[in-house]
């Protein structure tokens, strides 16, 4: 039996090695990591005119996030945006230079055209497209259902049926 004596606060006295370690571990585990998330409320962020092509050196994660509704709004704006694998490409100037012609790109303004792109192109064209990136997005629809690829007379992958 004895009297309870309040302990000195840790600020007032030097910490022993165990306390020091505990302090470091606590601080480390409480550290908050932040990633760059665009604020869709930023003035102008809902207007396709707000965005311009970003440097090719930026990774996908570093691209500004553009909402699906803003991407779709580009269809009625002056910008010709298309989406391939959740990346938004500004083809406003490129459309007249596209070797496959303007007509193939026109129906995709404001829409996803991933499978159509990969049907005709490979990594080389994708590298060329990199300089047209304006942002990343999610949930943008493709107007057309992908038709199965045929290998000879059977659809690709049909041999497991
Ligand atoms: C930013 C996106 C795009 C870029 C950078 C791009 C680039 C190119 C290039 C460099 C070629 C010439 C290829 C060659 O001569 O071998 C080409 C041809 C073509 N592209 Fe694209 N393209 C894009 C988007 C698309 C999309 C979305 C479609 C379809 C909806 C498409 C359909 C075609 C077609 C049909 C050809 C002609 C292919 C042929 O003659 O064999 N392209 N494109």
C-alpha cells in the first residue's frame, strides 16, 4: 500500500531509450501519406477548356483527374477528347492529322474508344498519343460493344468451350 504519485510528463524529463523508440514508432505509424487528388470543385475544373496536354514525362497517377461528366461535356465543347484505358486524349488538333482519317475519330468525341484503338494500333501509336494526354478519368462509356475477335473460323479463346 502506498501513495500514488503522478509521473512527470514526458515533455518535462529526458526520455529513456525505450520511450524514445516508442515515440519514433508512434510518429511513423501516424504519419499520413498524401497523394495528389484533383479537386473537382476547383473553379473551371468542370470545363474541358480548363485542361491542356501535360508533359509526356508525367506518370498516369500524376495526371489531373477529370470526371466522366466533364469528359462527356467535351462532346458539346470545342475540344475533341477521346478516352483510351481511362486516359483522356485531346485530339482537337490531331484529328485532322490522324493517318486513319478524321471520320473514324469523330463518333468518339467525349467517349471511350479503348477497344477500337487497340484493334488498329499498338505500342508505337500509343507512344505517339502520349503527348495528347490531358488527364485521367473513370467510368466513361464506350458506345459500341466489342465484337469477338476471330482467329480463323473460331472466336479467340473458343477452344476451351
Ligand atoms: C490518339 C489516338 C490515336 C493516335 C495517336 C493514332 C495514330 C495513328 C497512326 C500513327 C496511324 C498510322 C498507322 C500506320 O500507318 O501503320 C493510324 C491509323 C489508323 N487509325 Fe489511328 N490513332 C489514334 C486513334 C484512333 C482511333 C480511336 C481509331 C478507331 C476508332 C483509329 C483508327 C485508325 C485506323 C482505322 C487507321 C488506319 C489503319 C490502317 O490503315 O491499317 N485511330 N492511327
